[in-house]
C-alpha cells in the first residue's frame, strides 16, 4: 500500500475519533486505562484543526483515514497536539510520515521547531520520539505556552504517569 497523506476534511472527523479510541486502547496493556478512556475529542473540538489547515490524515486505498496528526502553533513552534495511528496499521512508518508532514507544514510557516508533550516510559511515546530526533526539554527550556499545556494536562489527571515536553529543531 502506498502511503498517502492529505489534509483532513470535516467528514473525516468521525474516523479520527474512532482512530483515537482504538489507539488509546493500546494503553490498557500498560494498565493505563485512564488514558484509554480519555475523551478522544468531538466534532466541535476537532473542526478548528481541519478548518485551519492544521490536520492531516494518512489514508487507506479507499481514501479512508487510518491515522492523523493535528497541530497548534505554540510560542513560535508547531506543537503536535495529537498524532494517532490505528493499531491495525501500526509499525508501518505512518506516524513518522505524518510527523515529517508536520515538519514540512511548520517550515512553510517559518516555525523553528516541532514540540509535543508525551509519556516518558511508554514505548510508543518518548522513546519513539527520541528515535525521530526529538529531545526532552529541561524546565528552563520550556516556553510559557508549553507550561500552560503541561498545567492543563496535570489538571486533567494525565500526569498520573511521568510526562515530558519534547522538541525537534527544524533549523537546517
């Protein structure tokens, strides 16, 4: 199957929610049911990403989404709000390809880096992002916007397990 990435469309949003639920179920194997049960977002929450050109999908042969990435701009960086691959399509380089599309999007907007927040010890989280060139930020390197995101995650209870902020420079 050839990998296809395209901008997400409003009619894709129900599929994105389904992908997020399926990907979240993988956390159950680590006894992280709270993450698996986390709200995958709603049409109203995801539509601004689509309308703003900040959502991309990887599609199957029938143009149906099998993975997605949504982006924000936070303190001059493209912030990966979420990247999820349906487990039926995992370990095929789809997440990496979506992250490279995000990097291209960021460069087009002259943003200096990609950032994200993630779990430290989940194999498909921080260790995976390290392999893609991300590094953990020290407390002094965290921008005000990242601190706000971290505080929001703490308030939502996501820091029951250790989390970190990571960055990948886009400067050549």
